[in-house]
């Protein structure tokens, strides 16, 4: 897989990343209803444009299979197609973000135990919990960070 920072956030690429996002969410965010997924999907493209750094992991033919968004030292998003999960790509992306962008914080849905376990396995520790997400929905969030070296 090739990891690259997106320089030109074109409409076709954003459409491809939205498809990655949706497949990933359907596989991992089982606590969301169909209506909630469709609602969240409407503002995901705005999130693509609001992050400081948008990176993709692509096949040899250039098809995105994963992406992450970074602003400052915070990982804002990390999504992988279900068929590439469990192959070390998430770890590779996160380690790339830590090494090249100084990522040290992430927020994750508490109801997504696989994501919580993934970040904890890679050294992140929980420092805060909220009972609702940033939009006020009843989805508890966990705020994690890497311990200071």
C-alpha cells in the first residue's frame, strides 16, 4: 500500500473516500441506525475539507482503501475498508501519522470497542470521557492520548 498526502481534494476522490467511510462505518459502528448513518454521511465531505492533512492508503492502481485526517497533533479520522482490516494497515497508518505529523491524540466512540482496543494496544491511554458526541447525540466519546515520553 502506498500512503500519500492528498494535495488536490477533487470531487472524484472525495466520492471514493466517502464510500470507504460508509463501508467502514457500517462494519464497525453497529450502534448507529440507518437514518443516523445517512445523516452523518451528509457532513463527512465537509470534514474531509476541514482537516489540515488528508492522507490515503492506496492500492498499486491508485484505489483508496483507507484514509486518515489530521489537524495539529490530533488524529481526526481513520477509516479502512472492511476487507483490509486486520492486515496491519491501520497500525501502519497510525504509526505514520505519529512519526510524520506528531499525532498524539485521538477521540473515539466508546461504543466502538474494536477502535478503543486498537488505540490502547498502540499505547494510547484514556484521559477523558463524555456522555455525548460533539453534536449532542447520546454517543459517549473517549479521548485518548499517547503518554509523554
